[in-house]
């Protein structure tokens, strides 16, 4: 959800994000035929100048009130040295995998 430079018709609000995630979770469970557990990461990093978006971090956290939805890793903590632009570099992929492993093991 990079805001700068993008047309307003390509922007959503945190409230929209929450609704879309809720729909995605519900539909995936319907297709699977059971209440698949979900982990949702905090992931809003775009650049060092735009390293975190609190509106969307809160929207990501808000789905934790749904049944069997858990907090995944905070990938925003992996800053420039772990990235090639917005995407993870090799070091970042390894660190991100460790964050995911820790989040899953904690449940």
C-alpha cells in the first residue's frame, strides 16, 4: 500500500484491507472444507523512507480476532540490509524464514 505517487483509485483503506482479508480467509476455508488456520504477517515495508504503515499494520493485526487467525512475523523489522528494494535478498529470505518458524512454533 505505497501511497506516494499512486492514483487514488488504486488505494484502499485499512478498513478495506481488513474486509478483504476476512473475505479471503472465509473463502479459503469454504474451498478447503475446514477451518484452515491462518497466520498474518505484519508486512508494510516499501523502502527505508516508507518502512512502516501504521494504518495497515493495525489492519493486519485486526484479523487476529477471527477464529484460528494468528499473528505471523513482523517482516517490517527486516530493513534495508535484508532487502533488494521491497523484496528480500538472500540474507532477508533466511531471516524471514526464521521469523516465520518462530511464529508458527509459538502456537
